[in-house]
């Protein structure tokens, strides 16, 4: 590549997958110079003999002598770049915007298989069958050692082979799927297999077909089956699935296949296939667009002429998904790539299925439950142009070639924000930046826009397209308020249910309607409480009360997972009058069973739907009406589409409204509107019942009237008045340490530096709502800034300076600093 004379060494700058802020320089031994290029991984030593795979982002031709400190790279791991220049641009922007290191972005972005380090644990792959044929001597030694030891680190493998670098060798074994990174196995990688059909070796020989047809002469069905197989093998570029055969001719049924197998003409075998490629159900035709959808589509395309980002504000059930699929279809026809972002939880549900039915193998799904191998497979598919990627926020990291459209569905959803660890990024906002890199368009879709996005419409930064009617002309649900104050006074409460609610539920059940009950458990979970002295159990590691979990009959911490059994008597005063206070989904489920003994009741929350399968089973059971009442947390609000929900009940609206956070109203409006939207979607109008002590609360009125404009104008005025986003920018800094004294000392230094630089913009240090988590004490600073790029830059530099100064203070080097830009 670069013509280099011996004196002119080539240096490279690399990104290491670590929380270090700069690029590091290594030199390239002469014989490898021609193979160095942007985006390839190289193996380098960093620190005390630790070896990492780093990515080359800059090759510099140097004329002077390389100084002695510069170390050589040990190996080049790739012949082709594994990242694109565009990806690197995004990494740079994220590290700059979200105040983290580029190494941290790299760690978040790359699938684990592409980031081997000396600590990485290697183990035998589940596909390894003891067959050592075709392995090199070195590979053989590694496989033998793994067979004996089970697990080895790459460091141990290096010692074993007495070689400095082994990653290339490991990469080869990984590609052959003979070994796996250890964490993969914890995810229980099971390859999906499909049944395929082929000629037995005997009949694959030339001229053998004559004999085969001789054998099937007497059976018309078998002859037809065999002919279908031959034809498919000639015309298809993939192995013949048993299904293909049966589809081709109905004479190829189980009996005739079995007969041919028995005659040893054909064989049926299992083919392990990539799960990402595995969708092979029958595709469905898409429905015709409604008039409203046609118009929305035309408006979106017109708006894209003028603006990069368009907000599609469509009421729940208006049919936004069908608009997305049309846009996707058109993009595919033009040979473009589309990224479709969804909240993580929605990714495991119905929407994926719906899209797969339309787009089949043109769509791939990227989410947190994939194994490392699946991630790498998908990564490579995107590199070669997979048209549609359905993903949670981390989809922004994929190596797109020709990205032209990004759809962010449920754009208001807080789960687009990664809160911990770094990079603490907002997936929606990052997607908008990603689109500028690719010169692509962004469609943000929701029934309840975030205040930020809608204000961007007001500022004319984003275009706006609306869909105000539900698909099929169904009315929005009728929302009815149940006044709990009144019900309590009149003694019309049965525990947490008003009699009116119970009565409505009974009537709905009698009509055969299904019901969704929503309870946001956060902050209102059942707590064990001593009626004599007021004692309640705190977590030993965190500053929160433990929550009672009936299923395990234990008290548990929702922050760190700490658990303990129920004390017989109050540890403080010895009283046995211990009672549960507050209610969560689990308690609701229990009480409902008392009032509605004949109903089938199920619960959907993080405890019952932790795995994808558990969640799918719940959804499926509800769809097929094996469940009458689904009690759930926010999970039930996310993009579910059931056809038979007559009633949606919100058991405590007040809980939603009483959060000590400037976004409380926004969240409450979104949650109530979204969960209401689950009622009456296909056939008839649904009903929503909201229990509250504050029937006159403005947000509740706005939800009832479906009056987003009113909600927005009230909310935006408050934000402006009190100095909150989107009018100003927030940066939150959290300091953490196990010793409160050290933490306080560090905070004083931090405060001093920050206030000297930024003055009254700095608020804090303040003790957060939960002040101790996992044995670490916490202190927060918040910086409020004008929306001015220069000032923001200056503030970020001041934060870096404060961190450096604080770390230099005696005892304080161990204090951890978390910086959260645009916290949510
Ligand atoms: P949203 O995402 O806007 O809440 P959905 O996309 O889930 O709404 O659509 C609501 C319902 O209307 C779904 O059951 C969907 O299948 C149906 N639907 C939407 N558009 C069409 C169409 N063009 N033809 C037939 N059914 C449609
Ligand atoms: Zn007590
Ligand atoms: Zn805890």
C-alpha cells in the first residue's frame, strides 16, 4: 500500500476497548506494512503485558526514528476492515457528546467475538464432535487442552503454545465453531435445525437416477416426489427442505418420503441454520392502505423532501405499522437499508412476527438476547447489505453500507436511553446523528410524542405528519374516572379495588371480553411494615426498602438483588404485628382471585416475563383467550395489539403522577394514553377505567380528552419557566465510593473546580433519592446549560478537569465518576 523505505516506519493509531481517553500509537513491522489499513484489528500489548485486539483508525507514515517507547503491533487479525469509516464517525460523536471514551463506545459497539483480550475465556463449542481432522498441529494442541481443562483463557493458551500471539488461531477455530467464548455458553447456544432432504451418496453418482426411477416405478407418488426433489436441487441455491418438497407437490407426503428413505434413495437430515436466517414461514400479502395511511405516506414523503426528521403522530391503533412497512418496501425496492428501532421489550413480541411475515429473510433482528455468535452473524449480514434490521437501541452500532431510512417506533419510550454503563446514550437521538452521517431520513413514530421531539416540530427542525383516526373507524376508548376519595368515604372499596371497578370487570367477563389491568409497581411495592413501631427492612447494600415477593416468600432488593427471609417478629421491637403495606402486581393478582374466582388471571412483569419464552407464552395465552385478565406493569403498554380487550383498568393514576422528577407528568400522560390504547382495537370501542384520588388533575383530564395539544402547551410552559429541557441542557454527574468520608472529600474538590469554572450553572452536591446502591454511597451534581454548543463544550471540559483534580486528591483516586448527558 504505502511505499516505505526501511527508515520510514509506519505508525498506527489504535482504539483500545478500554476506558482510556486517547488513541495509542504502535509501529508496524515492515513486512506487514502493506496489510495495514483503516478498520482492521491488530493485537497489541497494553499495560503490564495485557494483550488486546485494538482497531486501527489512523495509519501514519513517519520519517523520523520511532521512539523507543513505541511498541510494535504483534499481529494483524483481519484482512478486511471490520468497521466502516461511518461507524467510526459515530463512535467519535458519541464519545464526545456523551462524555465517555471512544474505547467505551467500541466496547459497546462490537460483538464480543470481535474483542478478544487476554482475560477472555475459551471453551469447547457445543458443535464440537471430537473430530480433529483437518486441524493444524497448533489447533490440535489447543483442542486437546480444552478437552482436558474445559476452560482456558487466551493467556493460558498463549503459554501453552509458547507463542506471543494466538488470536489469529483462535479466530480460525471460532469461525469453524469448534470453540466458543465462555459467556456464549451461559446463553445456551442451541443451533436451530431444519429437516432437509437429499439423494443418498449412492444415488448421487452419475447415471444412478435410472435405477432410482426403476425402484419407484410402481408408485406414482414416489416418482413425483423424486422428480420434485431433482428439480428443486437443480433450481434452488440452498439445500432442499422437506417443507419445500411438500409444498411443490402434495404427493410428496410423509408416506412417500418415508418409502424413498426406506429404499435408501433419499435421506432426511438435520441442517443447523443460522437463527437469524431461520424465518421461513409463508409470507403474507400486505393489506391495502387505508385512505388515512395513503395520505400519511404522501405527507411523509413530501416532508422528507424538506426535512431529515419527520414525527409521525398517530393515535393508538391508527395503523402506523402499515405505514412503516410501506416505506420499508419502497426502500427495499430501491436497494437501500432500513434500520427499525423499537424499545427492547417490544422486540420480543408481536411486531417482529408481523414484519417477518411480510419481509421474510429480508429482515433480521438484533437484540440483547442474541448470543455472541448470532451477533457476529448479523453483523456480517449487515455488512453485505441485509435490507432491514429490527433492533433495540444498540442497532445504531451496526456496519450499515447503504442506510437510507431509520424508523424509531414509540420514540417517546424511555428505554431508548441507556443509563448505565457508558456510553449513556439516547438511542433515538443517536439515530438522528447516524442519519446525518449517512444522509438518511428518520421517521419518529408515536401516539404520545416526547416533549423534546414535539418541541423540535414547533421549532421547525422536524416535520410533522398526523393520523388522528383509528384504523377501521373504531372510536378511541371511552375513558371513565373512578374517584377513590369518594369511594373510600362511602365505604365502596374492596381493598384496592372500587366496587365500581369490580362490577365493570364482572360485566366484561360475562360478555367474554378480556381485560388488562395496569399497575406501575415502582415506588409502591409491598413493604413489610411493623404496625407497632413503624420498622421496615432496608437493603443492606442500598438505601431502599426491601420488597415482599410472595412467590419466593422473601424480601428482595430491586436495585441489587439482595434477598432475605421474613422475620417472625419485628427485629426492632419484637412485635409480631408485621403487615404488608402498598401493593404491586403480585398482590393485585392475588386479590382479584378472591373477587373474581372464575376468571383466569395472569401477571406480566419482570418476574413472570424475564425470558423471551415466558413473555411469548403469556402473549400467546392471552391472544388465544386462555387468559381473561392480564395484570401487568409498563410491559403491557408497549406495542401490544390484542383484538378482544374490552376493558383496560389503571389502578392507581396517582402513583404515576407523584414522581419527584420533572418528567413525571410526561411519563404519566404517555403511560396512561398508551395503556388505554390497548382497549378496543379491532372490532369495537373499548373502555378505560382510571382509579384516582385526584380526578381533577390536569394530566388526567388531558388523557380523558385525548388532548395532547393541551398537555403539551401546559407542560412546555412549565419547562420553560423552571428551566428544564428542551430549553436547557442537563448533565448529571454521579460520584460513588464505599466510604462516605472519602466521597464527601471528593465531592468538595469536585464542587470547588466546577463552581470556579461554571458558577451558578452547577447544582449540588446533592444526595440522590436512592443514596446508596450496591454498598456504594452516591452524590449527584447537575449542570444546567443553555443550548449553545460552545458553552456545552466548555462545560464538558470543566467536568474532565474536575475529574482529574479530584482523582489527584489524596485517597480520592478510587472515587468513581459517572457522567450522564441528557439524563432521563
Ligand atoms: P398503531 O401502531 O398505530 O397503534 P397498528 O399498526 O398496530 O396501530 O394498527 C392497528 C390495527 O389495525 C392492527 O390490528 C392492524 O393489523 C390493523 N391495520 C392497520 N392498517 C391496516 C390495513 N391497511 N389493513 C388492515 N388492517 C390494518
Ligand atoms: Zn416493631
Ligand atoms: Zn440492594
